[in-house]
C-alpha cells in the first residue's frame, strides 16, 4: 500500500450529509471532485471550489486517491459502483473507496470482494451524528476494512468526524451502525413513552426532562429531541423514512442470526405508523405522533 498522503478525493452523493461532508473536506485542503445523480445539487460545491464529474466512471478515470460514497441504500451503492457508468468500470489499481452510506453488512462484504479483484479497497464507514454533526465536523465514524488502509485514510476521517474507530474487517462498520440504530430507535421510543406518561399524569414535561437528564435516564435523544417533541417541532435532522430503511437492515441481519429483537420491532411499528400517515419525511422525533393520544 502506498504511504503517499491522500490529496485528491471524489465524492458521490450530495444529499444533506454528503454535501456537508464534502464541503468539510474542501475546508481541510483536499482537492475534491463531486458527482450527484441530480447534477444541480453539485452547484454549491462547485461554487466552493470543487470540480464536478460527469459520472461515477468519470471519477474512477481521474486517478483520485479516494472516492467517498454517501447514498441512501444498498442498491444505490451497488449502482454507483457496478452499474452503467459505475465507478468500478474505470477505477485504477490502488483506489480506496470509503462508503459512508448505511447499507447491508453482507452486501458490503460482497462489494469489497468484487472491488478487490480490481485492486480497489473498500472501507465501510457509516456515520452517526446527523446533519448537525456533519456541519460541525464531529460525526462518529465506524470503519470496517484493512487496518493499514484505515490508517492511511485517517486524515480524511478527521476532516469530517471526531470519534473515529476501526472495528475490524469489511462489514464491521455497518454492523456497528446497525447496533447504533437499535440503540437510538429503542431509546427514542422510551423518550416518547416517558413524555406521554408525564403528560397524561400532569407532570411538567420540561421539568421531567431536566431531572431525568441529570440521572441514569440521560441520553442524547432525551436532551435533544425531548424538547422538540414538546414544542411539536418535527423538522428533520434525520427522516423517519431513512431510519425505517436502517431498521429494515437491522431486521434482515437479526433474521440471519435467528435473533428476535422485540424492542426494534416495537420502534419500527411506531415509526411505520407515522410514515403510513404521511410523515415519512418528518424527523425521527415525530415517533411521538404514534405514541399515546396525540
């Protein structure tokens, strides 16, 4: 593996997270080239100094050190890697692909095997921290893949995140993200139910949050989303549709292992109820709409 410092980075996926992370890479001094299926979403990055590619295959032909991916789901990652005009068609030996998407661990391992046949290394590196963490450059990054490649890419991760961990071989980053989504969703369910109980029994919910957040019931979900639920502020930091996608991946992985994750299924049911009522693009705190008498 080359020990030359990484200088040039391609970025696929200019959504809320990807566009912000790509901007932070530019701020850190990397030469960044971006691509998005809807090309006008690249305009803001172009204005900040990024180059714009015509396709993933165009990115692969440019001799970049790294290409990052941040798209919605497993089929989307497969498409930009191996589809028509996909990255793999033109990728040069030695390219590193960092996938920040949240996708299937099993598919990740398969993608890594296919890319390795072309001399390309895949690091699965899903993130946690939402849009606020992306803006601040304080994301948690969970990385699977070869340790030596992870170390070479550490400066890339440090430009967009704060808590950066190498968790083992290919797929382990995605496994950790699945565990993260279990903890987040089940915790949020507890927050929504606690707030509903407080309301029904006549307890000041803001005071309840203040007291519980100082004890063993403290959590990011309680401190940050609890007040939004009270204020009926359901603007998305992370959308219900996306967490439902993530929990479907969790369910798939659990099924493979014969696990019965009842808390996850309860959280999914609440979230699905909101989505079925047209709230799929609301923030995850809108789970509260399905809890109790809203």
